C-alpha cells in the first residue's frame, strides 16, 4: 500500500535503503509502479529529466551525458541503488552510468531479455522501442547472448500517442498495426514473444495485446526489472532486526523533475496509477 | 539560388550582414527556406537545439532559458539580426529574448498574426500549434489586438507525424481531421483563415488544405516572417556601394546543432528542401 509521504530529506534519516529511479520523463513511473509492488520496503527518489525529454530520438553522446548527470543527482539524494528505468538510457549509456556511479546500477534491458528468454518457446523474439533504443541493438545483443533470434522495430509515434492520452484510440490501433505488421514480417511471423522495450508501452498493453498475433506472449520489462532490483535490494538491508518495523511501513516517494512540476504531477499519475503529491523542481545546470 | 558554402568563420569576414536563425530543431528550416527566397543577400547562421527538442511540451521557464542561451550563441557567431523561427520560443519567451539580446529580434507570431489579419474577411481565425504555444495564448493576444476573434487548438501529434515522415499518410489525415473538427467547432465553423502556428506544419500544407474546410485560407507564418525580416535587413546594409557584388552572390549558410550532426543533415533537408552539407556540433553547457 502507498500513502502520501511526508516530504523529508532522504539522506540518513531512515534505516530503509533508498532506491534512485531515473527516466527521461514519465515512462519510468511504470517501473516504479512495479517496484512498489515487488520492493515495498524501500525509500524511493524518482528523477524525471522532463526538460530534456524525449531521449528516444537523441544521440548516444547526448543521452549518456544526461544519464550520468541524473545518476549523480540521485546519488546526491542518498540513492544506494540506481534503477535506469528508461530503455533508451539503458541501451545507450548503461556502461557509462555504471562507470560513473558509486552504487550498483540496474538497467531495464537485461531483465527484459531474461524474461523474454523464459517466455519464448521457439527462441524468436520481437522487440519494440524508440528509434535510439532500436538503433543501439542493445536488445538484439542481450537476446542473442541467450541464444535467441531477435527482430527490433522502432515505433516512434507510440510515445507521443500515449502522452496525448490516446491509449485506446483507433488511430493508435492503426499505428500499432502498421508497426507490428513490419515487426512480424519477413521470417518473424512466427516469433512467439514481444518485448515492450520502452517504459511508455505498458500503458498500451491491452491495445497491443489485441493487435499482436494471438500466439504472442508480451513481456513488460518493468515487471522483470522490479524482480532484478529485489535481489540487489536484499543486499542493502541491515543484518540486525532493528528498523524492521519501519521497513514494513509504506514506501516513501520523492519526485524530482527538470521541467514543470505541475505537469509532472498531472501526467505522472497516469503512469504511476497513483496520485503524485510532492514534486521538486531541479535544474541540473546549477 | 543556393550553393554549397565554404565553412568559414562568419565574424567580420564579409560585408554581408549575418542573420541568426534559431529553432528547437528542424522546423525553423521552413522559415530559413522562406528567408533564402526573400532575403538572398545575407549570411545565415542556423542554430537547432536538437538535444533539447521539442520545446512544444515544455514550460515557460525552461523554454525561455534555452532560447536566451541560443540567442547568445548566435550573437557570438556574429548575428546582427535574430529570427526566432520557432513558434513556441516566440510565444513563450520573445520578451525575454529581446531583453537579453543586443541586436534586433524578429519572432514568428506577430508576422503570422499580421498575415492572418490581411487574409481574413470575417475576422475569425483558427490557429493550430503545439501545446505550449497554444497555452501561452500569444496568437490569441496578437490577433485580438488586431480586432480578430481567435480559436487556438493544440495539435501535439502533428510534429511527431512529420518527423516520422508521414506527411501524406492516412493516419496523419485522420489525426488532422480530429484536431481540425475540434478547432472549427462551437462558433468557429465559419472561421475563414487558419494560421500554421508551428514551423513543422508547412510540410503538411497540402494535407491540411484537403482536411480544412474549403473556404479557409491557410497562413504560413514562415512566409510572413521572411517578409518582416526583409524590412529589418535593409537597415543593416551599408550605405556605400562597396560589397554590392559580394552581396549579390548566393547566401552562405552555417548550421549548428546540439545533438547528432548526422541526424540534422538527414532530417534537416526534408524541411529546407536542399542538401545540408556543413553542420557543427555545439554543446551549450560549455
């Protein structure tokens, strides 16, 4: 259960470890939503780089620079574990973020690939994502490392359609049909698993379920990422029993955004599925 | 006529005045295209803030900060006149840019409103643009100052559809139909003029021509802005005849982008309608 949290400094004011969650904007809130279910006994600091979104159409250099800045910010807020809840940032910059961070880092690509590997029977997987994620071939590499065949397909219109709120709209259905027809063409018509390689796409899950071939399993990397985080999180817990009571209370959430906090509150709750009360504006240039 | 230019420092190496053109990305190239026809005897420095696009979904504070940085950059490149070839930056930050600049500044909203005022017979005008431009009501104010009634309509999907290259696609036509049906509803069915309040939209002009009511005149603010710039430009020309020969040669263009230069070249030529050869990467943080 989540309740409104009291706005407090996270640094060392609690015995519960803080997990820093980072995304270019709102999509990472679908990962946070999964984390709240799987790892409820944590503090959370969520950073949305909304002034510079979207990352999906930007270059490696730019995304890496932004992601490293965000990671440092979250560490300054006391994060003892970083979740890169953005497929583009993970795909383009996970190595750079790991090298720059002083705490463990979990991205969304490896957990997504692992879940696809468990789900597929014929070892043929389709991945849909942003232009930048697809161009990086991070998913293809992660899937091929597991002995799977992969087809990646960029779907640049799906993010703006979600942000327009057209999650159950005939236009979105047509766009998804066009993209998925191309994704499942030419030797991939029998792929039996599709990875949602963008944290916006879980909002389209039921529409994509209708549009995708009926035999296809859909893998939401938000859920598999939350399970991966859970493993790391156990290592952060103190051995003693002190603080167990506090750990069992509802998670506390703190949100940071680089653009309008009002817009973050308004749009963010669509992704988190919960009201967002406390958002602080951050200017990374300062 | 435009020919490939030699990549040279603009500062004081020529008698031809330099016009600095600024946009969040590629859309401003439609304004540059109009400028090349109307003011061929200039140097041009075009700055596309592609690492931080789009501005259309961002807040006033963020857009103003980015736009002022861009203006200072163009001045540092020798610009003697600034064209804010971005409706969102003009609508949200023209006053801040003018206050921060040391040279004359021309935005796209006033020329667009002026052209609409000339075109309309029944004084009722529809303006389509990004969410941020529409929320600012900059067009409504500019049109009401001229005694016109205005209806503004945000069309956030049109920019991503143009960037996907779907400029003559049935999905784009349906999206435009939905947006324009709302724009021309409730007392505006007889509006006789529609302003393209976003520099991406000229690429959709023929599609919008089909979708808009037949009696509606479409105003492209790129063209009216170019005419406004032409007036200012005359004042920058030296009185003497020296340099007339040089001034008459083809315009020289220099492009700067904050994200990938390769992508700027590739996507940019769709908007400019000409090959883009020389793009320099700029990092405004340094």
